[in-house]
C-alpha cells in the first residue's frame, strides 16, 4: 500500500484533526514548542498526582495502627455496656461519679461506657448531673440510678403479638 492509498483510507475525522494540527504548527520550532508544552503540562499533572498519592500513603500509614488496634477490641454492644454500668450500682437512688464507674478501664472502653450511660439517661435509668463542688474539673459527672428496669424490657409489653 503506498502513501496515497493510506491517506485515502484514513478516516476523515482523523485526517481533519491531523491537518488542523499541522496547519497550526508552521515550523519545526513550533512543533518542538508544542510538544514541550504538552510534556510540561503532563509532568505538572503527574507531579501533583504523585504528591497527592504520597500524602495519601502517609495518612494510611499513620491511621493503620489505630484501625488495627480498634479491630482487636470486642464489637460494641450498647446494651451489654449499659448492663455493665448498671451492675456497678447496688440499689435505686444510689449515686456514683462516672469516674468511679469506669475506674481502671481502658480509654476505648470508657468511651463505650459513656455512650451507654447517655443512652441509659435517655431511657430514664439514670439522672446525670454535676457535683457543684467539682465545677472546676472535667471529671464531675455524677450518676444517680433511677430504675434498674431496662427500657427494652419495658417496651416488651408494647410489642404486637
């Protein structure tokens, strides 16, 4: 196949695109400048993507140990955690500082107990208040047990049969 036959068999859209590119490039210098600009634009984009990729890798490296540690903890069960908090109280009306309820527990466990305590307060099992003598400290949350009956047990009477 000779050059003339190849020109005729090429799709017209491609010929038009090539011809417009050739028409816009009038000299060898323009052709080189055009390719250098394309390369520079491509290199800038690649550098940006590489920087972003590097930051993502650094973030993944920093967060992975925490995620692995979290996966090692037991699954969070708000009912079990609430039961554990309520077992710390002997009788209705008893008051305890939240700090005493979670004393000796790991930080991740304290967060779970706090979440369960808030749910129990919402279910009217606990009254939460701060001790006025401890206004200047962070650990001033006091719990008063109002009921040992679990809300899910109270709601069992309302479930359709």
